[in-house]
């Protein structure tokens, strides 16, 4: 497992990572300049549009580079202070890219549907995550003296919770920033973050109010190539800023996991005692 992760990180480092490496030609090749049909545009996006061709708006890629640089600088500043960033991309074009990039820069992600209250009702989400961790522990008392049917029900519950929480399972606190792909599609996540004063970043297309997020990046949010190019650059910048620190803490994680496991065992024991007392 460790060797596989090291290999993935090695391959990751061989991709372009500096702002000087990312230019307008790269964005053009990825199709980042294509917007939505003219009939679907949002007037608030006007300042980022330079032309229209065949009924489709064309995005000003100079603005894309400018706003991307601003967003990256702020994200790097947050990560260097030890802050965590939550990447959100629940649309099919973004799922794999978001998960891969977040994993490699050591941040959290959500690629399945956004659960209402993920941020504003985070205490409930943490309870659900604790439930998942209990279900994942095969030696847990929850599996003792149960029927085959009950075991099947617990197995299905574990799969469901695992799909929903796999990217935030180790997120103990609210994130310090939220990055989304398609601000219109992830409007609920953005609204929750704004409610809590969490800075928001995101790729926005011509059909969206770009200032739904605090740090918009105008670009095609439907092109897999464009999404991958931008997200990879963001992830590399974060990795470069905290990569050494992350590597230094890898050995510490094993001991932390042991401590967490001990805490879980104590929690389960207290629940078991509480349950037996109630039955009496």
C-alpha cells in the first residue's frame, strides 16, 4: 500500500506544476475557453467573455490565468498555515479528477452527492463517520450474536456510508476553505460554507454568477481536460507548499492511528456499558 502511494506521488510530481508551465495554449488545448450556448449565459459573467462563436460564448483565458493565480496564492497561504481544503466535485466529469488530486495533496474531498448539513451540521456528520468506523472494525461488538440477516444489513449500511464519507472520513474539523467544480451545481455546498464564513473557490462557467464564490476561476467546467488541467495545477501548488511537512508526518500517522483506535475501543466499551444499563 505504501509503495503504491509512493509510486502515485512520484508520477504526480512529473506533471507540470508551476504557473509558468501553465499558459493560454494549454488552456486552449484543454477546451477551457468554451462556454455554454449564448441562450444560457448569466449576464454577471459578461466581464469574462471576449467573443461568441457558433452560438457559444468564448471565455477570456487571460482572465482565467489571472484569477487562477489569485486563487492559488490564497489556497497556498491557507495550506501553509496548516489549514485543510475540502474539494467538491459531484458531477461525473469531475469525480475522478477531484479524488485523485485531493488524495495527492493530502486534502479532503466529496465526489458523491452533497449531504445537506455537511458543514452547517457537521456534528451529525461526525456521528455518521464514527458509525462507519465502527462498522469497518470486524472485531467490533456490534457484530456479536447477530443473525445472518442483521449482518447483511450492517454490511449494506457500511457500503453506503463508505461511499458517502470516504473523502472526509478523517476530517475532524470544519475545513478552512472550499473548492468546487461548477459553482452552480455545488450551490448548496457554497451556501453552507458562506454561512460559516469559510472562503470559497471554484471553477465557474458562463451559465453561472461567477461571484457566487469568493475566488472564481472562469473556465469550461464541463471539459474533463480543462478540469484536470486546472485542478492538477491547484493540487501541485498546495503539494509544493506543504509536501515536505506531509512527508515528515507520515511516520507520525501510524502512531496517531493507534491512538485513534484506542479511543474508538473506549467509546464502544462505554456504549456497550450504557446499553446494558438501559436493558437492566
